[in-house]
């Protein structure tokens, strides 16, 4: 199976997934890294690993659909089976989402359905939540709303601010994202009729839940 990783910045989730591929835990070939930013730090790691990279600057396109169509053409040219959004900070349209239905994953830094969108950590702190976390989910047309595969929680302490909480959540992201990708690559996790299944059993709305 050929996978593409989409990034916009640091790419630490991409690194975790590439390491899992290299170690043979995920039996897939990272065949493309897409970034919407030419200066995304993660592009350096991708190039060092010998993976082809493609930069699509969203400002060069008249609309989101044109941007997505250009990316789709590149992804199809590389015969990609699975798209992994790893900190890709663009909202995608059906142009790209539909052809990859059930074959596109995202990681979001909150316990969805709580806090879709941005500033998740500050919002959890402002709401005086005692737990936060991250969710790996299938991508559907509605933003941050696709069926969850895995969700991991972390405790929020009284000392936490958005920065420290982000670090804690990022650590669990690096565990759950490679695991979710592994399950999808192995065909153990599937999207069927709008629901996520693991080994043929429907997953609960949280996906597999890993507690702090
Ligand atoms: C991660 O925390 C990921 O959950 C988040 O961006 C960060 C990327 O970090 N994604 C989103 O907010 C998507 N809406 P990374 O570049 O080091 O993997």
C-alpha cells in the first residue's frame, strides 16, 4: 500500500508514522509528502528520508476546489492508496475527499466531538476541563466530524497552560496515529456506510478509547 502524508509545519506526527513504517510495524510505502507551505519544517525530514515531496501553495489557486483538484492529480499520479493528514491546516473540499472516502485519515488535538476547529487546548483550559486528548478519525465532508478510529485522553493539571497541554497531547498523538494507520493499512479498520469498524465490529463514537 502506498501512503501520502500531508503536512503544514513541524511534521512530528509524520515522523512518528515514518518511523513505524521503517520499523516494519506499518507495512506501507510512504510515497509522497504534500505541504501547502514551502517552509514546512517536516519537508526536510521527508527529503532526508528520500520521499518525494510536492508543495501546493493555496495562495496560488483561485478557490479551494482548484487547490484540491491539483493535489488530487498529483496523488493519483503517485498511485496513493491512503492519505494521512498530519497537521495539514487547510480545509478540504469534496473534490479531494470523495475520491478518498474511507482512505483518508486526520488527527485532531481534542476529544472530538468536543472542540472541532482551532485553539483546542486553550478552549479546554478555559472550559476548566479536567481531561483533554486527541482523536484519529476518517475524513468526511463535514470538518472534524468523521467517524473516530482511536481517541486518547490526558489529564489536565491546574498548572497546565495551552503550551504544556499541547505537548502532553502531542505525545499521545505520536502513539495513536501510527496505530490507527497500521489498522487501516492491514484492513482491520474500515469505513462502511458512514461508520468505522474494527475487525468487523462497529466502533463506538469515540473509536477505541485509550485513557490517560
Ligand atoms: C498536531 O497537534 C495535530 O493534532 C494538529 O496539528 C498538530 C501538528 O503537529 N492538527 C490540527 O490541528 C488539525 N486541525 P505536527 O506537525 O508536529 O504533527
